[in-house]
């Protein structure tokens, strides 16, 4: 049915037939404002759209629309360009600030290209000429609302992805961890090779995963531990093989480079890679092509490479265990993940993070860790780094306490102020004084910094120091 400009020709039955009744299809929780000076068109569109959307209002002028819009948010505005008084384009030109959150569909009875361009420049989502068929308007509204819903879903998804992958596991606010987070975010959008260095258990794969997720590459993140694959199989694992390429190759198989096409291949413990394989990897990095085992042709691949090692590759080169040319090719940007003992100030945050995470996973109640417990954790050397800390927190949750034998560095309990607890005979005032003075000493006498670390006001710290010096 074509919707005429004359309100006398508007048929109610047509609107009922074209749009499903609310009893058949639940109304979408979206709001629409119709602005048109012809009462018949207003009533017809309002009735038709109200069957599908939860709130549909209609007014006859821009002034009435602005008064209503100031009291109620509308997801979509359906606006006639030619209105009495302020025109639809002029009105929306005034209200479309950066904070404007509504979509707009313009209507007009005049096929004026300048008006259409002006409307689109204002920011209209669609432009419909009168007379139009009701199906056109319903379809245009649905498309706008679908795009709006998709935008919302993408926003929510992006927030979830950012929360999950932006720097998941890199918990802390120490200078060391802050620096690596900043470098990761800076290098991630580029196609450059990244070399992640650090001891075992520091979270090198988490950094590599964050590089991939922040890169917005369309392909997957594919990790492989070079030290966990037999030397004679690693070429096939990486590049794939043809049928009959070697004994046992009963069918052709794609390699991990192919699986990672368009994404990121993470080569963990690359220092374990055999020398012969290192030369073939260098060729792939230089040419962007792989050759499956047994094949006579190359296959182009689009893969971003992130490598990690717990070895000193420069020393490995000097010892003849790692190719110098491959090292230079990998050494574009090095991200060194600090050992846990190098960022002890992050341990309380990590303990809280893993406690919450593991308690939910195990279905166990969280357990409180005392100040003395946290001091013991901060004094421990953590040879297994983050992995060891996480495993210890899991053991604590299973036992319901910090095991007495845990965190032994081979030394007896040190004197007060060493970070391993206080004598039981001390009262709280003495413990408080000792702790505050040690924090102040670590801050090099900076009272503002010490008060911030202690979680107290600067005036409170001054008052306590004055009382102790009296």
C-alpha cells in the first residue's frame, strides 16, 4: 500500500495487516518519535509502529518534538523535513551534538537532491520520499534499529573482550608491569615480530595473547611450545605435510602456520628449536611463504609471529645454539616480563585476584589472608613466579588456610621489620608504628607517597609521627 500525503486516504486496516500484533510478536524495547505536520500520517505511522515497538509518540512540529525530547529519550526520530516553523533539518542541526544518541529517518514530499544531501550531512540514517509504501517505512525502521542493536552488542562485546584479553593476568600497578602493559598496547596494532622474554611462569603467553587480541587481527591465536615437540616432527607441525611425505603420513595435513593464517602464531620457548628448523623459520619470516613437508610448492601465509623464551638468546648465539640471523630477525621489539620477586608490591593484588578467580572455579569460600601472611608472601623469592603463586593460592583454598610449611626460603623467621611477621608479644600500637616507619623509609621520607600506600590521609600520618616524636 502507498501512503498518500492526504490524511483522508489513510487506511487503518492496512497498518493492522502489515505489522504483526503484539500478541504474536513481543514488542521491542525501543522508542520512536514521529514528527510530521499531517495528522493522518502521524496517526497511521504511530499505530503501525506501536505494534512492534514499545514506545511510539507523534507530534506536529519541531518545537513540540524538542519539548518532548527534553523529557524522554527516543532511540529513533522519524522527521518530516518541511515542518511549520523550524524545519526538520534546521532543528536537528541544532540538537545533534556529540552527546546526541538518537538515529534519524527524514521524510519529504519533494525530491530535492540538495535537501537529501543536507539531511544526510546532518547525520540522518535514512531518507524516504513521500508518498511511500508503509512496507518501506517499516523496513527502514527495522534496519535502523537492527544497526543500533548491533552497535550496542558490539560495544558490549568489545568491553568484554577488553576485559578478558586486553592484559588479562597482568595484574598490578608496579612500574615494571605498567611499562610492559604500555609497550604491549603500543606494539599490538603493528605487524612487527615481538620477542617476549622472562623466566618460566611469569606470564609470557598472557602477554603474547594480549598482543594478538589488541592487534584486531581476524585470524586465531595459535600457541605452540617448541620444547614439547620432537625435533623430527616440528617442521610438519609448523608447515604441514603431504600424503606419503614420511612414514605414517597417511593423509595430507595443514600445519600451524596455515591454521594461524590471518592471526598470530605464538612460538613459546623458541630457544629450544633445532638449528635446522631455525633456518627454515627465518625463510618464512623473510618471504611470508611456507612449504609443507613433501611438497614442491610454496604457500603464502599472513601470520604475525610472537616468540617467547626463558633463555638468554644472545648467549645462546654466542654458544652456537641459536642462529644469529634469526635472532636479529626476531629482535625487533623485546618485551621483558618481570619476575614476581621484581614486583613484590603487586603480590597483594595478585593474591586477591587469584583468590576470587579460584574460589569461584572451585566452588569454595574465599579465605582471609592476614597482614603477616601477605608479608611472608612478599618476602618469598617465588622461583616459580606467577604460576607458583596461583598454585599456592589454590592449595590455600583447598586447605582453608595458608600452610605453615609454605613459603620457606630456607631461613628462619627474621627480625621485626624484615617483612616476615612480628613477634606475638608486640601489641597493635607497636606493630602499627613499625609498619608505618618502614613504609615511610621505603618512600624515602615522602609523606604523601607513604600515606597513599598506607591508605590513610596525610594529616593522619603527620599526627602519628608527631605523637611518636613527642
